C-alpha cells in the first residue's frame, strides 16, 4: 500500500491486533493498524508490526511518523505500555494526544518539537518521563504530572516557552538537568516535599518566574538550577 506522505492527516488511531503463530495464541509480536483520516475525509489503513514498543512505527518504516503528514490528533490504544524514542518527534501539527493508563513510560524525545501540542496530562500509570520527552514543545501551556511519576528526565520540558502552569505530584523524587530550562512563561512553581534532587539548569532562564515554594527539605540543588531567573523574588520553604 502506498504511503500517504503528502496527505494532511487529521487523526491517527493506533489499534493493537492479536497475533497467532503456529496455531497458538502468542503475543510475541505486536501488530498495529494505523487508521488515518486525511483532510479530504478519505481513510487510509497501514499495518505495521514489531516488538512491544510503540516506537515500532518509526523503525518499521525507517522514517519518523511525522513524515506521514500533518497529524492533528493521536489516540494511543490501551494495549500500549511504552511510547518509544522519537515516536512522534517533529509532528508539528499535533494538537491532541490521548495517553491511556496502560502506558508506563514516555520515551526519550517522544514528542520532541511537537509545537502544536497545547496541553498534556500524564496518566497515573506513567512512572518515568525520559530525557527530552517534550523538548521544544513551544505551544505547550499546561502540564499535569499525576502521582506515579518518580523521575523527570533531563531536558524533558526544555524550551517549552509557552508553558505557564506545571503541576508536579508528590511521587516525584528528582527533577533532572535542564528539565524546565527556557520555560519563559512559568510564573509560579511548587516543589513537593518528595523531591530531594534538582539538577543543573533545571529552571534556568525562567525569566518570568516570580514565586517558588518548597514544600519540604531538598538535599541537593545543583549549580545554576535557578540561574537567570531574574524576577524570582518570593521564595517560601514550608515544613523544612
């Protein structure tokens, strides 16, 4: 089936299809069906297969999924447990993504430079956000990290210049290097008591950051964690 590379994709739904091998029911492989609706309301179906990793969409075709066209919406099925490295990187038209509660990890650079993405809710099932997962998502205005994520990888939200609101749950124990660096829209941040490590440049260049609240004692705050936060004037330490 020819690849609809020139189409403007309005939606993309990925559904898991069970696999039978040698007459026995085995989930050795993952078979995915991509249902694509283009701007002319025509539908296209593409079948891909791989091994327990959503990134298979990239590796199977040997090119990034963004090359399929301007995807606006992505619905990830309940069967997916991991969003792989670079899975949706460069999908500049992507505005909506539904991450199901089956997903446990969001891979490195998974949504890199998805500049059209405006809001993300990380479900309870996710325990790790890998480095650069949302790097350069300049259209992102709000992020909610629910109470299962334990670590936020280096540069996970670096360069999200439109980010005005971030909610960090009590489950997070570390904020990596440059996680919110260059998030010039942030005005207020509350660090939960569960966090005991903030990496280098974690909030560097957050020039509109005015209010910073620590809900408990933090053992390590690395060099330049709040460098170039020129308007940071209110710092509160509670229950330390």
